[in-house]
C-alpha cells in the first residue's frame, strides 16, 4: 500500500510516487497491536480463525459521509459523481472489477459542501481544522473528503490503529479530480478512493517492506520490491515465488489497470474491522446533505 507516517506520529497512507513507506518497525508495531486486540476478543490472532469466529450474517456495511471542500466553483463535484464514487468502491470491494470480493459494502448516508478556499487548497496542512469541523460518526463510519490534494500525492488516509488516540482525524482525503470522470488522466476512475479506503480498512501497499519480511502481511500478494508505474503487463522484482501484483488496488498503477483484491486481503480487512472498527462508536444511520459557506 502507499503508506506514510504523517505528522504527530499519525499512521497514514499516501497514494503518490513520492509517498514514504511506513517502514518495517512501524509495520511490526502495528501488527503487534492487531494481534493483541484479536487475541483479547477471539482468543486467537489467526485471521482465518477470526473470520470464522465473527459469524457475520452478511457483508460489513460501511456508512459513508462525503465532505466536498471547494474554492468557489473549483472542486464543486455533482451529487451524481459522488454516487458514482461510492459505486466504484462497491464494485472494487465487491469483486465486480475482478479479483475477490472482500465482504465489505458501502452505503452513502450524507454529503455536505464547504466553501473554504484554504481548506480546499491546503488539505494536508489544514487537515486537523476541517476534520474537526466536519467529521461525523464513529470508528465504523468512512468520512471521505474531496479537495485539491495535488497531482503527485493524490490522496491520504489514516489507519485503523490511529483511531483510538486521534478519532477526529480518522478518514480518507482524495483529490476531487480523481473521482469518476475527473480530469486526472489515468487516475480518474475513482480508484484513488478505493486505494486509500484500503488503508483505512487496514491494508498496506503491496510493496510494503519490498522483498523483506513481513511484506504487506498478506500471504497471497507476492512480494514486490517497488511500486508499479503506468500499466505493466507483468513484472517480477523479488526472488520469492510469484510475479508482482501489478493489478492490485494497493499498488500504484493507473486506474484502468487496477482491478483486484485478493482473498487474503479480504480476510485481513474483515479481521482488522473486528479489531478496530466494529465495536468502536455507535451506529451511524444519518442521511441528508448540507452546505457551508464563507471563504477564509
């Protein structure tokens, strides 16, 4: 995944060629915390056993609240585009783009619009401000923000492990031009939000830790030394078995070339959900839309 350690030690992911990796030490610490939480609840940290013990009657249903930041007309995407973005999430996580279904579905419960040019143009620097004002719901609510993030780093996300200490910062931020039909060539099919939501659900980059253990902590995504660029047919950058997962949503390829999660990634998502998001905070059944004006 496109992981980076953010300000104040917040665990974050970033999609972009200049995004930093989390680093082996940070990944190991995050995995230790995950194992402790799973063992405390289920008596085991084995993801397959956790999946069986959870006994969910159906897919995990994630309420989505989309917060559109604008600068006048800039960034003012339509409600239809926002619905298409949620549709892109459901297609990817439901296995309809290819690969495996993860057992997660998304339902749009609200949208709002905030005309604040500074927030729109500087979402990384002013992240705390706009999230404190706009974020709604608990650990199981996906707060998705659109803004002018940039053309190098297209989006960023928090990881589930960060929620307990800094719940107000929980969520995903993507450049509005990456939404379906946007203006970023090769990155305008909504896959940036798919990728960043993967971080929010606990997935690392497929190239995390390169060819070294523990990799991305998923057994059926082969090791990958470096992120993919463009749309490679195939590449194999590590000595371990298997070619690079160049079409995986947690790599860095073009949107038109990203079309799969693996069964192991789905298993991990469901276990991480049980550990960090399933019981934290109450249900979110809200709906509606609102606008906030006033440029700063």
